[in-house]
């Protein structure tokens, strides 16, 4: 997905995604941020009509969802103090799968 490819209208933002699981009202996606823009996930999926569950600004309010249904399974960074790449992983919260029962 791309939001803007004209630098006069804003900064380029690219998001890749893969569908992992699908239900009537929800989809579980693996999202790859190819650029790191503020609110990138929210904006790109809202533009496509695929709102993030629990997102009170861009997404779906209600439906019994009390928090934003986004989770960083894996994040890799290069801290300025060490210059050594670090990767952190965390399991997907179990309640994400409850949307598919």
C-alpha cells in the first residue's frame, strides 16, 4: 500500500501485509512497515476500508474491544549507543484469536 508518491503532497509511506486468518468481521494480518511514518498502519488500512479493531480515532469503536488490536510480534532496531542490531519478539496476545471463534 502507498499513501502518497508525490513528495509535494507528503512523505512516501509503504506498508506490506499478509492475510493470516479471516472471520466474518475481523482479519488477522501480518504487517510489514517498509517505512516508519506516524499512524501509518491506521491511515493505510482506513484508506482501504479495513479499520483496525479498537482504534478510537480511525477505526471501529465498540464491539466489546477495549484496546487497540495492534501488536508488535517482532521489532528490530539499531540503538544509537551500541550500533549493534537488536531484535525483540513477543507472542501474539491470546485474545486476538478470540475474534475468530
